[in-house]
């Protein structure tokens, strides 16, 4: 597991960790994929997840969209994890920066992922910095929205079965941005 850079425990006993590492190597119940609404996992985090986890993740995603239609910000999809060390991949659709209502859409993607993890009975999960890559969401702003959405979820759902939520960040600029926000507004 990736080294923990920051950690906080909420009054409801859930732990939020900020780590630098590779999302696809996280040993948790589920990882969150920063997906597009049609679950076409060609580039970014999504492409890496499919390349490392196996094409079955894309095949299950295609089947999900055929059955349920495009995925919304608030209602993520999920698939098996193929060869990854987790059980599930939760496919959260973050906003493309500049489309409007971006903060609310990002918060909905995070909250929807947490809600789905609880529905699946999971106790641990890891998120990437949703929408901060090819979708262009400013990293520091995303950090604030993501931290706030997680904290609000646990305040509203104190009996959540999720015990550990990790924000697994890969590149140094993203880590620096999230650390800056963490250190000035501690979740």
C-alpha cells in the first residue's frame, strides 16, 4: 500500500487518508475510476485501470451502458476488478471543467461513489483526483470539493460501513495541491 501522507478520523470512526501511489495497486474493496458517461475507458485513469485489470472491465462497462444507459454524476456504475487487487471498480463520472455547476457535479460523483460502496457492503475504497486530469478541473478546487463531500457524507451517514477512504494521488503536482488544501482546511 502507498504511504500515508495525511490522515484524519471522523467522529463517526471513519478514516480519510491522503496517499501518493498507484490507484491500481491499492488493496481495498473498491477503487473509483474517473470515468466518462459512456464508460469508454481509453485514456487517463480509466485506460490504465483497464490495461492493468483486464479487458473484462471494459466488457462489463459496455454491458452496463447497454442495460442502464449513460452513467450520471450522481449514480455511478460498478464492475468487477479483473486482475486488480480490489473486488470492484466504481465508475464515477466527474464533470468536465467549464460545463457549468462543476462543483456540485464533482460532489455528486464523490457522494454517489460513497453511497454505492455502502450499498455494496464495502469497508474500504480508494479515489483518484476525479476530473483533475483530462477533464481540466483545477486541482486545489477539486481537493476542497472532494474533502468536503467525504466529510459531509460521514456526518450524514455516521453508521456507514466504510471504515477507510483513501485519496490515492499519482503525480506530484496533484499531491502538492491536495496537501496544500488539506493543510489549510484540514478535513
